[in-house]
C-alpha cells in the first residue's frame, strides 16, 4: 500500500502562473481585498486554461481574508460574501434563474460573484437576461499558457509535492502529453506516486511507463 505522504496541492492565486493573465489576476486580488468597486467577474476560455484554478484560488484567498466564500460547479449556491460558479453553460433552466437572482443579490449587497464559461457572454446558450447580467461586470478571456509558462507551472507543482522534476522529463511530457494544464498536472501526480512506489527518482523511462498505463486504463 502506498502511503499518502505527498502534500496535497491546492489551487491558490499565489500558485497560479499568470502568463498573459496578469491584469485579471490583479483585478481578482483587488476585488477580494475590497479595493475596487466592480465585484462581478465573468471568465471564459478553452477547457484546461485555468478558469477553475482562478475560481477555486479566489475562494481560498477569500477564506484566508476572513470572508465567507463558496465554490460550485453545475449548481448555484446560496449567497455569501464571495460566490464562484464554474462552467455556467452546464446550468439547467432552474439553475439559470437562480444565478440571475444571485447576481442581483450580490450586486445589491456588495458581494463578489465569479462566474466562468466556455465562451463570451453573448455566445452562451443561456437565458437572455442572464447573458446580459454576465456581460455587465468585468469580462476576461483567460489566455492559455505558452510551453515556457507550462514548464514553470509543472516545476512549481513538483516542488509543492516535494520532488525534483528533471528538465528532460518536463520536455517529454510537453511534447507527448495532452496540451491542457490539468491533464499535465495529473500525469505529474501519477509520476510522483509511481516514483514513490519504486523508490526511484523521476525520469523519462518512468514517465513513459506512467503514460502507457494511463492509455491502457483509458482504453479499458
């Protein structure tokens, strides 16, 4: 049995690799510190681009600042000081009505509302009134990371888990792994666990074994 000795990695605003999203990251931090008037955000972009990391990181930061905060995906929670709703396009008709009402409550109370989706507000297949509300606040397209920025994110993730990631391992993973960062981080976690089982350091041959096992599991 493999003991769970690797530290749990938690998405935060501090370990988010900003890349071309510096303005967005700064705006989120200012809002959470109650230093700007606009407190409604809509983030959109491709899957795996960092939207979920930002929403979960904002909720973690809000908690650290003493604010009540909640993160949800596919549902709409009750109003608190900071509410993050991920993947808005997954909401059914009833949940869309609930989010419309929540938007108004947060606006009236001065609370923060963070919503993410796969497309810009005008292109979402949602209620017209909800699409309009989502476009009222700050709208940001989350820009995908370059390979150099992904390398930095992988190195930070490995450091957080407490293991050394050789450069050749990172290069192989970026060349042969999936392009989205969550998938890359998942492979890295599996590699770390594989190395612990074998009591060996991370290497390209071990990475190949992990990726092969992952493909076999996906085909099963």
